[in-house]
C-alpha cells in the first residue's frame, strides 16, 4: 500500500526518551526526566480517589459531550458550553483543526521553531506551511501577518512558545488580532499559560467575543499533571466549535480522563503550589545559568531553553549518561541548545552540578563539536 505522497518526506513524531529505556541502556538506577515539560510534582491526590471510584463499567462508552467537565469549565471560564471542544490532548485538537480547515492549495503560517505538530498535521492535509523565524525566541508577528495571502487558512501562535518559553504580550497580541484578516483562523496554543505570570500577560478569554476567528487551546497535561490521561480543550466562537465537532471522533476522551480532569481542575491549591514551586526553581536555575555564563530565552513556561555554543546533543549525551533526560535542540529545530523542564528543587540542584561538570570538562577539552 502506498501512503500519501507527502509521507515520503515525513517521519513519525519522535518523543523524548522513556525513563525505563534509559535506565536499561545506561545501567542507571535513578533517572530524572526533564524532557517533555511534564509536572515533576505529579498531580492532585484528588485524582487518585476519583480513578478508584470510576474504575468500573468499562464496557460503556464515555459521554462524548463530556457534559460534567464542560459545565465546570464553561462556568469557571465564563464561556458558553458550546464554545468548548475536548480532545485526546491538545495534540488531537491540532489534528482536528487541520482536518477541518486545511486542504491542498491552502497554506498555514507558523513560527520557527515552534511546536512541531502544527506543521506535521498541516502537511498531512496537503497544505503548504510558511515558517517565520522567531526573533530572539519571540514570534515575529508582523512578518507572520505579511505572509498572509488569499490561500492562508490558519496562523498558529504558541504562547508561551515551545521550545523557547517566550510569551506574546497583551499589546502585541491585540495588535496582531486587529490586523489579521477575519477569514484566517488564529490558533493560540496556551498549553503553558498557567505558568505565565508576566504583568503584560493577555487575558485571552476576553478576546474571544471581539475576535470570532480566534481559538484558544489548553491542556490538562502540564500544570494539572495528567499527560498520561490525554485531555485538552479548545475555546472559540460557536461556529468554529461546530465545525470542529464534525471532524471530532464521537468518544475522543475517556470517562476516566474526564473525571480525572474535573478532580484536577477543582484542586486549585495543587495548581497554585505547582506554579509557585516551578517559578521559584526556574529563578534559581536561571540565576545559575547567569553565573556559569550560559544564555537562555525569557521563559514564562515550565521549561528553559539553554543556548549553547555547540550542538545540544553534546550536553544531552552527557546528561543522559548522568541520569538526566533533557531535550536536545537538534530535535526541536534549534540545534545549538537544550530545552530543560523545570524539575523539583532537589533534582535541579543535582542537574546544576552536572551541567557545571560538563562545562568544566568541555572548557578543559576545548568546547567544540
Ligand atoms: C505547545 C504545546 N501544545 C500542545 C501540546 C500537546 O499537549 P497534549 O498533551 O494536551 O496533547 C504540547 C505538549 O508538549 C505543547 O508543548
């Protein structure tokens, strides 16, 4: 069987290495995974209680409308129930958006580097992808707008951006939305929005009424710590959501995942503690980077992209042998650097020691590829 022509130029998504594989490969007992921006503090213990209660009647399909979760979010976010769509992670929503709006002959505009699934799913739909380089980690919004033409269907904004962590501020976002043609869908991926505390962070929910071409994506995988259960959601105007529901599979989030998401969402103390601890550990880490003379992008997320004068693979290889999995920039479209998820304080202290040893070793040996 021959897959679509474009598949010859594509390959499957390569996730960060799994802990058990690394333990086996390097004969290590302890591995700290700081590669996929997961929550190092786990998830609310209220989730465990719910899972225990819900672990029955798996023969019954879940509620495809996710009614209970929908009701809680719509009330809390101040949007209509039908302004929400749920997915098997934000990943699935990205796929659904591409299937709904893109086809051969259309194009879509993304930043470079940014979250790779926008491009991946757009190419599968036969659309062409225009990539606009970031400026010092930030979206070049004016250049992105200047790339819009008659065939442009979607512009993707990732804020905070993965892998740089830079946030699009209120003023810049509003300027952008005002200028963006109303028949171009703007996808604002806010997977990391809970971690952003900058004073100029936009209140994006307030923009939905004014910009009916805007969709916001959020997820339970990051601050809520439910990456393994796969729940993400989109918030947009009724007409966008109606269209997405046509492409959405009828039972795309499980009952366990919906109930876990409800429990996690209600535990605002857990979320608050996660954010506070992450920000504190991020500050300590960036202070360390300053001290050792390594540069990094401004991050409003739960990760920091550390710039290196050499390939990120060098530091990645060194750290993995020493029990830390990070993400090499080579895999993220930014070869000279690594993206590091902010872990708990104990692990971060140990990580800093390892980075220091790496720098000492390579300064002695002459840091080169
Ligand atoms: C920017 C961004 N968007 C979306 C996702 C996908 O999230 P989910 O786990 O909800 O599919 C990620 C995951 O890393 C991400 O970094």
